[in-house]
C-alpha cells in the first residue's frame, strides 16, 4: 500500500473517532449515511530531493464537512434557525478536526 493511502486512512480514522462526526468517507458520497459527514480526498503530493539523506514530501488532503439544512435536520432543537444550527454544527466539527490533527 502506498504511503499516501496509509496517511489518508490514518487521517480518516482520526476524524471518525471524533464525537461530533457520524461518518467519514474517503471520497465524495452522494447520499451519506450519517450527519455530519466528512469527505477526505487527496489533492496533491509535492516532493523535493535534496540529497540521498534529505528528502521531503508534502501530502495535501481536502477535507469537506457536510450537514443538511432541510426541514428534518437531525438534532435540531425546536425554535432554532436551521442555517445557524448547521453553521454551528459544522464549526464544531472543523474545530475538532483542527485540534485532533
């Protein structure tokens, strides 16, 4: 297995372990099975060969947090604005991901 896939899987495992994340995918899913869902996709790899002892690689991953804003939102408290609730939920997930990484 390639190093980039190993790093991606470790990142996905780390995100899936967060209490606010219901489901983590290694691709963009049309119908996620849980909310909030997180999509992790690889965007680029940069490498630099300095000499035989010093090499570096930078792996970049795009992480997308999705949450519905429909009338039947999961966990929506009565009388709460749907958009505000979705924004707060996504902000919580993003903060948890940043703190975990």
